[in-house]
C-alpha cells in the first residue's frame, strides 16, 4: 500500500493549483517561497497549505520555507505530470474538438491520439495530429493501442453506453464532459466536468448580488 | 439581508446536481422522492441532502418525502434558473466557440448575444445566432447592451486585463475558462473552470491505480 492512498480528494484537487502558482513564481525568477506567500496567491490558509504538503512529507523547512523548483517538481511527480499520457476523445463535436485543440495542457505530456465520432461528415478530418475515426472502429483500435485516458464528449444520451464500452476495452481513467454522472465500477476513475453546474452556481451568486443591490 | 447569504458555497455547488437528478426522476414519471433515493442517485448522504435542503426551508415532510416537481422548481428558483440571462463570450477560439454552440444549457434561458475576438479571420462570423465582433467594440457594446454574464475564453496572458475591462463596463458575473485565477473586487463573482486541474486530478488517480496493480 502507498501512503498516498489515504490522501483526501480535496487535497488532490488543491495540488494542481499549487503547481500552477509555483510555475508563476518560477517565471518571476523566485527560488524560495513560504506557506504565507502561497496562501496569498491561492487563497487557501497557510496552515491548510502546510497540512496539505505534509501529507507527502513536507518539502519545507521550518523558518526557511520552500524551494520553489523542488516543490514544483515534487508536486508534478505526485500528480504524475512527469509521465506521458495517450488520450482518445469520444465525440468530435464542439467540446471534443476544443479539447483536441486545447493548448493549455502544456505542463504535462498529453497526446491526443485519435477522436471517434459517428458523423460521416467528421470522420476522416484531422484535429492537430489526431484523426477523427469511425466510432465503430473503437474496439479494434483499443485492442491494438495502449490508451491511458478516454475523454467522453458525446451527448449524455449515449455517455453511459460509451463509458461501458471503454471500460470493457480496458480503459480505467475517464474524463467526462457529458452532463450526466457515469455509473462505473470502483476500479475506474472518472473526473467530471459539469459545465452546467458551474454556470448555475454563477447565476445563483449573480442573483444574490442583485437582491442585495435592490434591498 | 437574505437568508441565502449564509449558505456555504459547497451547498450551492450541490444544488445543480439535485436539480439535474430531479429532472431525471421527472422524466421517469416519478412524483415523489426521498432523501434516501436522492442519496443513491447523487452519492451524497441522505442526512447531507436533508441538511442542504433545510437551508432553504426544507420542502419535504417527515415520512412523506419530497414532491419531485415542486422541489425541482424550488431549486430552479434558488439558482435563478427561472430567469433569462444575456451572455457574451470573450475569445472566439475553440473553447469560446464550443461554449457558444453548447446545447447543454437547455434548463435555463441563456442567450449568447455576441462573441468578441481580435482575430480578423473570426470577426464577422456567426455562431448560432451570435456574431463574432471586434474586441475593440466591447466597451461600446456594453454601454448599450445589458449583459448579465461574461465568459472569458482568452489566452491566460490577457485574461486579467479583459476581466478588468469587463468590470469597468459594469459586468459583475464572470465565467472564466482561462487557466489563471482572476484578481477581482468582492462585488464581482467569478466561477472558474480550470480544465487542467480536473485533468491533473485524473492523472493522479490513474497513477495510484497503476501503482496498486504493480504492488
């Protein structure tokens, strides 16, 4: 068993943020930082940050702070950003194409190997270096290629069925953009991006502000 | 002051999920539900769900459960989904176009009124019923039109500057897709969609699974 097994999902969700801010500090030419400085940047409390990092052994020295580059590399290693990932995208509509063309994943080595769709107008097109293939070729493709992550960008009406097919073909990591939770076995990890839920939170707070103004 | 002011962000973030599942129950023809049934669907505990809904007055009756349609309407009202929102998108690249074309926002009345970009190849094109305008026209546009929500889909190098311009023109609700946190005054609400952070969590868990397998 690995120690990291016990880390709470909330901690894991904060690590990419630390990673991102440490990158900004590096760009600014800073070598040292502190939990207090990271607190100001991230909005998490300094003690929260120290606690989070202590889960992985600390990395800091009381009174001396953190070495920016070392801490960033350690977090990259924990998150697995020192590895290379092969990705396929199921559903080559707007969201699928946006993901295929997204240049924001520069920190790690993500390669979109192929997209899959059932729309004959899309099949055969290329997104960067990845070809849009016929969804009927998915199983055959997965029998041959070693794919780490599948991104589901299909309509929600077929997302569960697509996910089950992926899992049957050996996929264990799914990034789901379809606005429906997937029912998956425990040995599959799913990260959901529910755009609606984020937008609905925004409208809630927007209305709260408007209410206050009119009071 | 409104009671809802004190509701924690975590509760607000769960409401859209309840809303979504209640919609599925409606489609299945069910009129009544319980915190236990909602717990099975959402993965939150039944007591968590009761507690969340009690923040807004409860809506349920001990031993009788919840009226599906009534509860869904109440949550819609709390989230502001009974209103109409005018949206603009800054940055008409892949993500901006995907948002403009996204059909998943059907539950509420969101209208993308315009997109803005500086790329002359994009300016003048239409996404559904929205025109891509020159970013130089943004201020003039906002002086005339009443816009509720601005979506930032620009590169992160200009996102802060764009956000400040939006706020100066009266925007108070920002949906941010640029992978950089915005520094904004308290009276502006920002919802961030950091795709990287979600993907990095996925690679973390994927590697944990692989470690376990090889142990």
